[in-house]
């Protein structure tokens, strides 16, 4: 019940602060391919949520850190919790692509 307040909760960064990190981080957009094609943050790599969760070892390296983003932050928060439990270094991008104020790539 109080898991949200535990010290092991997932790290996060607000999407408003992501521009200064672009090019320095591994940013993964877990939306579906059609959502990604409609507009994504520059440098974001598309790995849909179902794929990243079912074939994690194929997509991620436990020695690296990843920033995970979706449309509004709900899917990325769920995915980050699961990936963290699997032992990956994950940072949730809160607010999602929908709150990104920069220019989206298509």
C-alpha cells in the first residue's frame, strides 16, 4: 500500500527538463508504433511496452540506464516499476510526450 513512498521507488524526471538531456541519455518511447510515428521526442527509440516487457533482455542492458516515456506518463510508470523489479536502471519521464513543449519528430 505504501510502495509509492518507499526508498526503492522509481526515479523520475519531468518532460519539461528532458531537452537538456537529449543526446546524453537512452530515451525509449514505449508507445505503439502508430503513436510514435504521429510524433516523438527527438532521439527517442520506439520499443512498444508489450515488447519491452516480454523481451526485456533483447532490448535492454542491465549495465545501462534508460529513460522511459509514453504519451502521458501512465504506461511508462507501470513499465518502469516492472523493469526496475527485473533489475534494470530506469528513469520515468513524467508528463509524457503529450506535455513535451519542443518540436516533435515525425
